[in-house]
C-alpha cells in the first residue's frame, strides 16, 4: 500500500493524506483548506493530487477548516463515498463549512469586481449543505468497518470538541498493519476537554508537529496573566482588549475562564463582547456534547449551568452592532474571529483600534506565516489592513498557554506508549520546517527508527 502526503507538508494547514491499498481502494484522511500566503501554495485549494471521483472513503479527524474546509469542493468535484467522523465533529463541521462557503462567495464577488471579470468561488453555500449528506457519525473507541480490508477507530485527541486520532487496522496479503493519524493532538490538564487518549500500538504514524521544539506557558500562571492584561487595559487605561480567537475551541476556553473569574468576583463589571455569529452557534453545540467534557467542567456546571455566559457577556450577531463597537469609547473585551486575524470581523476592529495606545491586542494561539496575526506577534511599528497602512500603537501580548496544540513535551508524552521496535515510520506533518526539524531530532533521540519530514506530494511505500 501507498501513502501520499497531499497537504500540510512543511506548513501548518491544508491537512490531506491519501492511503491507496493494493486492490486500488482509496482512503482519504482529512480534506483541509490551506490558510496562508505562501506563494508556492497559492493554487493549493483549487487543485487535487488525485481524482475526487476515485476516493472511496474520507475519514475526518476534526472540524477545523484546515482539516475539513475542502470537503464541499471534494463532493462538488465528484466524491460520492462516506465521510466518517464523531457526532460532535459533524455538528461543528456543518456550521464551519457554511461559514466558509459564505467567505468563499464573498471573496469571489470581491475579486470579480476588482479584476473586472467573473471569478467562481471555490464552493457555494449549496455545496456546503449538500456535502453534509455524506457524513456518518461514529463515537470514540468503537471500531468500524471502512472497507473489507480496513477497520478504524477514533480516540479522543483532546484538541477541540469531537477531535479524534484515527487508527486504521489494514489486512493485506495475510498481514495486518496499523496506520495512525494524530490529526491535531490537544493538551493535558486543559479546561473543558478530556486529555488526549493514547493510540493503539502502531506500525506507521502520520504525526502533527506544530509546536516541535517549543514549550507552552503553564496554565495556572496564565489565568493571573490574563486578568492582569484585562485590568491594565480596561480599568487602568480605559481601553479595549482585542482577542483574535477561533470560533471553535479557543473562544469557548476564553469564555469559560472569564466565566469562572466573574463567578469568583474578580472580573468586576467589564463588558465582554463575542463578535462572531459562528462562535455563538458553536457555543450552543458545545452545550450539546458533554461526552467530550472533563471532570472539572462537570463539577463547575453543578454551580453554573452555562459555563460560557454571564450577565456582562454579549454575543454580537448583527453587523451593525459589530460596527457600533468601534464607535464606542466603552472599555471592554472584544473576542472575534479569526484566530490568525487573516479574515473575519477582528480585522475591522484591528483597523479601527490598533493605532490607539490605550488598547491591547492579545494573541492566544498559533498564527501561520503570512497572516496578520503572525505579523502582530513580531510587534511591528505598522501593518497593512484592508490595503491601508496603520501605525501599531496598541500593546501586543501573546499567551501560548491557551494553545490547543500539544507542545513538544506533550507530544513526546502522547507517543510514549508506542514501541520503538514496532513503529517503523513516523511522518511529520502540520508544522513549519523549523518546528518539524526540532521534533524530528527529539523523536530520534527517543530511539524511534525513522522520522521523515515529507514534501508535498511525497509517496511512501508502507
């Protein structure tokens, strides 16, 4: 059998991997959208390394757009097989793909007007709705048949609601081999979600590498750090705290932390606005899937039935309400998508607020190279937003403790149950080259046999 790395190779987005069995069965692992501005990947989202009509099955690790965002196009281009995922992933993917379709159509309309000729969107809202009929839900720790030669099982990856690692048990030529795919691995002792579950013993592994060579802040300190940033900005300086945050996962963690601070009487009367219709919908889905919760949030919900909302928190759905926030002098916290600040309402807030010294921008997650978020992490003196240069006078802070990705130590711990004798090949994906090289070195030091950093399109014989 062959494995082709069709995305997230030496970059952090566009997860997509093709397993082809000896009998010609094609199994796809993830079908993500590339998010970034690397010149060599400019046409990535519009092209395939394979014929979508020839794909028999798609197995989806989780609902982040860089893992599921091209599914509507895959179906549009001819895929007719089953899409397996957890029920929480299916529910989140439904709203994520509809939101992505709106962005695709809006971007196409803008580019068509700018270029003076029609440019078709990658896919439409109709395509996003239509692809959902191919989804089939399987819960954690339940083996299911992918095809006569392959069984699969999901284990909780602890990354976002419904996220899963994928293990395939493949029977060919009288031999059984196991191929694992981490998707994105979450963190241990984090709010809301269960810890990542170890995978079964593997022969081959496709492993994420986002934070190779890095260590996150410890979470107990981060609550105090967050509170200090809030008070310095909103109380002492009477300014606005802008937090770019992904609508799924990061926003709910921030809300849960703030909810607990409010319940403890430590947040005073500072207003919090979640300026994201998608985050509002996602938060409702979070409340429907307690099977993904850890013991901590269960205990908290005995006192507070809604751990993501309180009287001074307001969701903002209407665009006019969003615009009004920029005309107001009210000190407040504004949480808005996207987390990398490369799209969404956060860009409008940054356009209006980044030049004011009383304000603060707090980056709480990974930002891919080329995104506005990645530029802000470097604390520039000016940035371009919507083709306009803006002086950066607001303070810029980062808090890696809120990352939903395991750091290097956590990844090594996650893999510690794997036999260095049995595991023949590790393929590092979903990471920038510097991070992958660091993780490769660490894994080899742990005596794993072979650790590869695949190039885009590379094929492995398994």
